[in-house]
């Protein structure tokens, strides 16, 4: 009798769980019997135009293009910020940079040197992996973290991830042959990289751990966060990959730091073939995406796995990177650290065979903080009332009539004199140098006719400018750490 009661209880729990998922999905116009696996792949500083499916012509990204052909390509998706840590914070919390905890790249240091890791997300923060873990998902993060130094309350294994492998620190993530990586809370020394040796290309090792995670969790629901460091910071790739592009371009030479106290501690190494190396790095990223997709298919998980590919902000110009040569921004103005479109509009591709219609495209306006409620809705979780995101699941399901839209999108950036931006419909407002000139004039652009943000028409639309000013006043809450005053900490590159 006891065994029979336990069996009935198990069945009841299963039915309630299935009903919860179906009930929540029905609101979005979808009935599912199973919650999907979720793989979120985040490139680092990849520009809007750095994929051939988004217009890149100087090299190709066949595997990412294939992912796009099997799913939906977003043309108006935005990163959480124009630099690394705050962009990731908006993703993890569902809040834009006026509300999320981490609003800038704040580093740690003592009197002598910079310390490993960044300012941590507090333990009380409710994060995306935590909400998925509560719904029975195995959670893994592989690549770069940047939201809490090792062992802190912001360490990824203290923020909802069952396992982590990669770079805890953004600054050390500038280097591709690091002395160590982190496996959960253990520092793994890479002996082949000590001193001047370069034997272990970190992205390759991290990628293998990523594939292992999929294999190990193939019989359970899993959430896989792949936060690649490619193509950020220094330009470095194995010779075999660079060989594929040698001679294809006129070359740019970059003289970096190849010795001394900051060598392999954040400074960029030299590179004699910047263009060929950049193309090789994006090719490696493309290969990794293809191998993840192939692994999912080989394990028979393809139809029950949602895969997202995107980038954390616009392209950088440090370490020999040359976004103008590759037209990395397409027609967009600005780069990383800008709040013009080139700094924050990013590619996003979503594939879920059998559910997301293949070879489709959407101009739905969305941002990183929308990922939290989208995934929460998908798994039948309750969405917190204090987040800024709006689920784009209806768009994925080709149900535009049920898709809610943002009243506005908001960004703030705490470096370069302080910057703010608002997107409201087709209107885009940008305000620079706000720390020194709080009453600085607002630039206004109509993105429906001026995607390049060339024609400031603020003087022609004083009513719109007033609306934007009201948004700027109410869009943020005070932060004791990120005060939007002149900062005294050293920022990441």
C-alpha cells in the first residue's frame, strides 16, 4: 500500500508539473508536453555585421548561418550594455542598467595591484539560472563570468549554476593562453601556459568541457550558458587557424605587451597579422557553434533544445582589432562603449526545430533583459514583478498579436563622461557627457529613416525630447556602488 501511494504521489507531481508548463505556455499560444533544454551562446564583442548572415563579406560563418536558416533571425535586438559586466548583469537579472545591480565594469585592487575578479552580484539577487534550477534544470556556465570574484557571493556557483568552467575574471579573459582557469571554485593551473609557453588555447579547452556537459546531462533538462571570450581583446589564434586566412587581406600590425608584470594579466599581446587572426578567431567561434549544434542532434535532442546565439555588445577597437576594415557594424554608428546603435545593437538567432519556424526573420524590438522572462515563461516559472523584461516567446512562436512591446528601452554607461540612451518606438535618443554636463542636450534620431544616426532632429521634435527627458528621470534607481558620478575605480578595457 505504501509503495502504491508513493507511486500515485509521483504521478500526481508529474501531472501537476506538466500542467503548469502547458498552462503557462498556453498563454503564449503554445502547448508543450516537455520543457526544452536551453543553450544560450554569448559571443564577446562580436559586431552586428560580423556574421555572414548579417552581411559580413570578408569571411563566412557557415555554422552560425546554418543555425539562422533553421530558426529566427532578429534584426532589432539589443545588448544589456555597451561593455561586458553590466551587459551580463541585465541578462542574469532581467533588469536594464538603470535597475540591475552591476552597472559598470568595477574591478578589485589592493595598494599594489589589480585583483582577480569583479564586483559581485549580491546573494539576494534572483538570477536566471536560479529560476531555471528551481524548475529542475541542470545548469552550467562555460567561458567568461565577470559578475563576482572567486569564492564571493557573486561566484557563478553561488548564483544558480551547478557547474562553471572558464575565466572568472574579465580582465584575465583578455588573454587566450592564461596561466589558470576555474573549475567551479578550484583554480586549475595550465602548466603548458606558464611563463612564455602557449600550449593550451583556452577557448578550445572550455569548448570541450561545454560538449562534455551536454553529454553528461543528455537525459535531463539542462540550461547551458556558453559565454565565449571570442573575439574579445587580444588577437590570438592557433597557427593552423590563422593559416586559413593568410594572404587574404592587407595586414595590420599591433605592438602589445609581450613581457613584464602585466603579461598574461590583462594586457594585449602583439600581433603581426591582425586581420587574418580576427577572421580565424570568428571562424573558431563558428566551429564551436557548429559542434554544439551537431552534438545536440547526435544525442537526439534537437527538437527539444532551444539555442540562442548573440553578442554582449558592439565591436572593440583595442589590441589591433579593426572593425572598420571588416565593416563589423554594418550600417550602424559607434563601437563598444558607445550608446549609438553600433555599441548596443547585436545579432541574435534563435533556433528550436519544430517550434520556431525555420528561415524566418523578425524586427521585434528586444533586449537582453527580455531573456529572463522569455525563459521563465517557457518553463512555467513565475516572473518577478520588479524586472524590466518582456517575454518575446510570442514572437518565437509566430504569434505577433500576443507580443507585448516595450514603452521604451534604457541604457546608461558610467565611463567616458557618462552616457545615456533611450529607444522609444522608432525614436532613439542619446545623451553624452552627463557627468560633467547633466543638462547636456539630447540627440534625437528617427531609426526608421536614419539607421546610421547621422541626422540629429531634436530641434524639430521638442515634444518627443520632453518625453525622453521624463524617461531619463524615471528610468533609473539610485545605486550606492554605481552612483553615476565621476568614478574612482579603474575600469576594464
